[in-house]
C-alpha cells in the first residue's frame, strides 16, 4: 500500500511539473518583449526614453510608450484616445488579452490578429513621418517570443 501511495505521489509530481513547464508564462513573456524593445534604443532614436520599468505593466501583460507626442484633436476611433506623435515621435501599445475581450482597443479591424498561447495580442503603433520605422523590428520581437497569426 505504501509503495502504491509513493508511486501515486511521484506520478502526480511529474504530471504537475510537466504541465507547469508547458504552460506559457505570460508575465515572463511580456517582460522579455519589453527588454528586447529596450535593446533597440541604439538603432532607433525615438526609443531613447524607453525603459522597461515605467513602460511595462507586467501584471496587466501590457507595454505602452510614447515619445514626442501631443494630445490629438481627432474624434472617434482608437487614434482619438491615444497620443499623436510629432514627426520625430512614436506611440505604441502591446498587450496580451482574452480572445473574448470587447474593449475598443482590442477590436480594431486593421490590427493583424496575432496570438500567443491562449491569448490574443494587440499591437498598435503610430510613428512620426521623420522616424526610422521600428514597426517591423517590434513585430520580429513578438514573433521571437511566440506570436503567431491566430487560427480561426
């Protein structure tokens, strides 16, 4: 009997260890993405003020950054609710969220439907006309950390 209990405990530990290893750690993923974006600062002047601590909300799985921006005068649409960059500025937003979210920021028709694990990714970016575009580099970082086009 003691041997059966020991075997059951052993198998339970192995099962729990295997399932926790395969589960995606969204907090660690968003932290790693923010770190990789910070590493781009030397190549993109508009990222010079980006740093992980103030721009990452790890517990909300969200990164938001603005540089050389002003309050927009536009009305309607998602761009009316975010800062507008000057010609040398940038604003971007990245988050992981439930596919069932109906928040306006998660329902933009022009956003490419990327997923990571069981979550959807929002990646919105507005770049100034006189900046070296960082859009592609950030998309590559997202893909490096497991972002793929959503299925279905």
